[in-house]
């Protein structure tokens, strides 16, 4: 029984058993029976038993009488099993009550065994040993399960952190090529999340905007212009406005970005929600509610929700930002342009949400304001689109 070649280790690791009985002679008998193999604790009442359990969380098994003054054994067992800290301690009823109904009630409360008095010492020792071994196995499995759960959580956090860093790195690369500070991608990221949170319970969007989707949108938004890395420098870095031919070339960034994400999906061999969301935003955030946008001229609900959210966020930020060919607009003027675009450029319900939280947009813009207040050298075809060009 639970032997160890090292007597010191054996003493330290002997299972702890609590014997609960209101009769001193019974406590003495059980202590004498168990003391050679186990560390025995005793309690002479139900109340005392709960106090001992609370003070000694490392108990391995409880031998519990039923008939006791005050709190009986059934109630003690019920409370033990109701407490997450004690519910896994095996309870064996050790009682003079020998009716089938009594045993059924005890087992129904969560006891692992039911032994009637007068006891047979070999039977008691055998059952105690068997249940301690079962508990040891259960504890081992539980510990392994907890370890695996913790390890999965740790690795998931690690993967998500790598994903976040990769997204921000790629997004910053695209913005760097466009000679803009990195704050545009941060502002639009928070705008999109603010809109999604506002629309989470809207009848048109509730089925799409879940808590997990809000997180996905937040992480996807920074890559909305990733396709710019494929635009020639003579176009991307040109100071001033684009002529019509140049603007057509610039519009290709949506398709270039979409194709890059699709290549990543093909490499994975399976659809991934995160990449799907990025692809929608990259490819469709220049579509307009009335069908006059690009690259496909989609209209209304045919435009992905993610792209519709991004459209409002991106245009607003373009309007309030300084460009080489224009001063930044004050928030009020930019908000008015967004409002005027309801039903033509933008989804009307998303515009309504924007107007309801426009102060939050203003706060985000101030929080992530460009350091010098000027986005050197950046032309913005979004501003052109917002002005109807």
C-alpha cells in the first residue's frame, strides 16, 4: 500500500485521510486501522469535518459517518460536492445505516462507496486503497489536462502575438512606401472597431458582428492598403494629384492585395476567417453603396460588411489628414461629408452609427495624431473619391 523505499519520502507523501464520526471509540478504531499506511485526521461532527477540510486542502479521502448530531453526513457530503475546491475529494460513507435507500441517497450525493458497520477491516483497507489509487489516476489525468490546456492557451497567445506583429509590420511597410506616418493604420483600426461595437446589436449586422468578429476586424483593418506595395513608385510617390490614367493604375492596389491574400489561402489549403476578412477589406473598401465604386462596382448589401465599415473609417481619416495638395479638414466638416455620403457612398446605417459616435472618432484621431501634424508627400485618392472624382 503506497510503499516507498525511502522512509522519509514515504512519510511525507502518505495519503491523508479524514475520519468523521461522533463516537470516540469509532474514531479510535479507524485511526488504529489506518495509521500504519496513512496520515489520519479525525473530526467528531459534520461542522468540524468541514472546518478540517477547509484547513487541509490536500486531503485525499474522507470516511464519513451519516448519523451525527447537528449536521449529518449527507449534508456534509452535499456541501463538499457543491464546492469546487473540495468536490474531487473521494467520500466513502461508513455507517450503521444499511437500507438500500440510504446507500442510493449517499451515492447520489457523490460518494464513491458505501460501507456498513460493523466493518470488516480487510474490506475497509481494500476499498480505501482502491479509491486512493483511482484518485491518484484522476489527479494525474486532471493535472495533464490542465497542463495541456495551459500549454494550448500559451501557444495560442504566442501565435496571436506573432500574427499581430506580422500584420502591423506588413501594414507599416505598405504605409512607409506611401510616405505616410504609421498612425493612419492605427486610427482606421480603432475607427473600425468603434463602428463594429456600435452596430453589434443592430438587426442588419448582429448576425455578422460577434465579439470574435470585432477582434478579427480590428486585426484585419491595418492591411486595407497592403496592395500599394505593388504600385510603381512613379505613381505611388508622385507629389500632387493623380491624372485619370494614374488613378486607374492606383486603383489596382485592391486587386493586388486581394491576389496576395488568396495566394496565402492557397498555401494554407483551407479557408481562414482572418484572411477572408482581410481579403474583403483589401478588395472592396473602395466600393460605394450606390455601385459607383471600384474594383467591381458592387452596390448595397453585395459589398461585404467589413469593407463597408472600412470605407467610412478610411475616408474620414483621409478627410481630416493633411496632404501636399490640401489642408486637413476640421472634424465637423469631415463628419458632414460622411453624412452627405449616406446612401450614395456609404451604407446609411453605418453612417448613422458614425454620427452617433463621432466624438469617439474625434478622440481616436487626437489620440493617434501624426507627430508633426503633416503627412509629408502623401497623395490620397480617397480624398479624390470623397470629392466625387
